[in-house]
């Protein structure tokens, strides 16, 4: 719970410090639809959004949220609080704390930087529910081809010493002149247990719009 305490302290310090002028720096809204390649009736839709406020050039806090519905029958909401330190114009570090409506808590570290023209980010942390803990890890990259087309990758894994699940994605996005960004992606969802491994391919489409001086938020929902 150290990360949770640090994140709360960071936010409290930023809010009460008179030396840090609070300023809206960015936000985004998005929608995404994914379906299994073998059976498109098995699908999920997510709605996401977030806002970020800066305190001087180095510090920021952000709140991101996501609603994910699976198969039209079940859905869950997740909200994440981020405490962010911008090391420079290219690199940022952060602490996050998340919770969903089922009282699943998550907390950990996150970061991102730019290297050789590619934006690279990741996180590592833990999620807890009714005394059970699992490790969460994620990596992502975005490589612009030009001002409008970007290739991206995304990998996430969650698990403990008995079972694990992961998703890996590869996609391409297109930024329209008016501001919205649309993308398509292919991915694989995998489960690893003591009884064996299973994987299923899926395809997805999505769109998002970023706004503000920072053009979106630094980090996503965890």
C-alpha cells in the first residue's frame, strides 16, 4: 500500500501548495470495439476518458476512467488516479491508484519516454480483491510514420503463481485534420494455467479525440 499512500500524498501536496498554479493541460475521449476472430458475437466495447491538470512544468495529476462492456451482458467501470512527474519534455514518471465498482484496487508505477522517434511506455503494479493479489505489467509503443499515420503495439499481462492472462496488440492509427484519431488493431488474448495454455485472436476498431495543450493525458487507465 506504499504506492497508494505516496500517490495520495502527492495529490494532496499539489493541491495545497500555493507555489503550484493549477492549470488544465489535456484530456481525451475514446471508444473501442473488439471481437474474437472465430466468433464475432463474442465482443466487447469500451468507453474511456480522462483529464489532466499541471502544477508548474514538472508536476501533474490526472484522472482517467473506462467503462468496459462484454457481450452486451456485463460491464464494469474503472477509475484511475495518476500522480505524474515530468522529468523533461520527453520523459515522465508516475504513481497510479485505481479502483473499479467491484472493489478491485490497483496501484503501481508507470513511466514513458521517447527514443529514436518512438514513444515507449509501461507500468508495473498489483491488483487486489478480497485478499487475493495479482501482478500487472504492461508495455506499449507508438511510432509515427508521418504527421497522420502511426503504428502502435500494446502488451499487458496479469497473473499470480498459478494462473496468468495476457493481451498483445498491433495496430495502425490515422489522425484526421479535424482532430479525431481512428485506428484498427489485431490482437491475441491468452490464458496460462497448470492445465495448459489457450489463445484466441481478435480484431478491433476505435476512435479517440485529444484536446488541450498536452493533447490528451500522459497515462491511460490501469
